């Protein structure tokens, strides 16, 4: 009978589980994930004297070459001023030369990848266009035409969000 009573006594005892360390780990993971969260990989600082048009679109851009043109027709590529837009011809020579150099560097770095499919996935064909809203359509068309000729046929317009 003594044995039977001891078994019953053990069953009635409540086991305490200490979850403090588990909660600490979960809080640390949560803080880490919140700090490292980024809705877009695109970081953009508009060049001086550029007033962006507004849009209601909420689609985010991805990182690629950034071409900026101000109201005074100054041209920047990736926040480096390369010159001023001239009014002759469809092709903007300064922009074409810079984009061609960037494309050649990209192709050189992609040569190390053996798979043709992997190369095509990593090859950048898009440019992000940051254009002042006061620019005429002809300027926008010339920038797009020059970019396409240099090997960047896809365009993403960066605008001021109104949402």
C-alpha cells in the first residue's frame, strides 16, 4: 500500500516549465528581424533641382542603374553628375558612353558565371529614371532611347508617392 500512495502523490505534483530563456530568444529574433526588414532594396537620393511627379502607385523599384535629369537638363548616373543634356539628335552621347561602360563592366563580371541561364538572370536590363516633372516629353523619349541603345531596354520611373 505504501507504494501505491507514492505513485499517486507523484501524479498530483505539477511540473513547472521555465520558458524565460525561450521568450528571451524569441524577443531577440523579433527585434533582429524588425531591424533588418527593408521593403525595397532601392535607396534613392534625388539630385539637386529635381521635382518628382506624383503618383498613386505603390509598386517598389529594385536596385539598378539610376539616371537623373534635372529641370536645368543636368544628367546624373548613380548620383554622379556626368554632364548637361544637349539639344542635338536622338542619342545623348554622354549618357550613352557612360551606360555602355557600365554594361561592359557588368558583362565582364558575369563572364565568371558558367551557366547561360544564371547570367541572364543576373544581367541588368532595367534603369530607374528620375526625371524632373517640368521636362518635356522629347527629353524623356531621348533618355529612354539612349538607355535602350546602350543595353538597358527596361525602364522604371521613380515618382513621389501620394498614398
